C-alpha cells in the first residue's frame, strides 16, 4: 500500500510537472500573441494617426485656399461697388450742378425780363402821369380863365 502510494505520488508529481509545463508554454504563447497584437495595434494606430494628420493638413490647406479666394472675391466686389458708387456720385453731382446752373440762368433771365418789364411800366406810368398832369393843368388854366372872365363881366 505504501508502494502504491509512492507510485501515485510520483505519477501525480509527473502529471503536475506536465500540467505546469503545458501551462507555462500556453502562457508564453499568449504573452507572445499579446505582444504581437500590441505591436500591430500600435503600428495600425500610427498609420491612422499619420493618415489623419495628412488628411487634416490637406483639408486645412483646401479650406485656407477657399477662404483666401472668398476674401479676394469679396474685396474685388467691394472695390467694384465702391467704384460704381463713386461714379454714380460724380454723375449725380454733375446732374445737380447742371440743374443748378440752368436754374441760375433761368433766374437771371427772369430778373432781367422783370427789370425790363418794370422799366416799361415805370416809363409808361411816367408818360401817362405827365399826360394827365398836362391835361389837368390845361383844364385848370381853362377854369381859371373862365372864372376870371366871369368875374370880369
């Protein structure tokens, strides 16, 4: 029985060594597999980061180019609008100046014709007044002479 027990112990010990060795081998294989996964994962992550960086740089460059174009187009449009406004202002000023000059000529003409008309009226009034005076003076002389004649009789 002791001999059986010794044999069983030895068999168990041998089995335990085998199990330990198998476990160690499996653990070592898993450690290698894990290490490989880590390396490939890190490499893949690096690729993704690099690709993202390149793509991001490309997107930035494109957007910057578009922004510059938009700014240039806006500046150009603003410049055109300013030029058109300035030209329109010049036209309006010229039209205003021309209208003002025409009104000044019209006013001057009205003043001259008004002055001429006033002179005519004054002259006509003067002549008419002189005629009325002459007539009245003549009438007065007649009345005086008739009165004197009547008195003398």
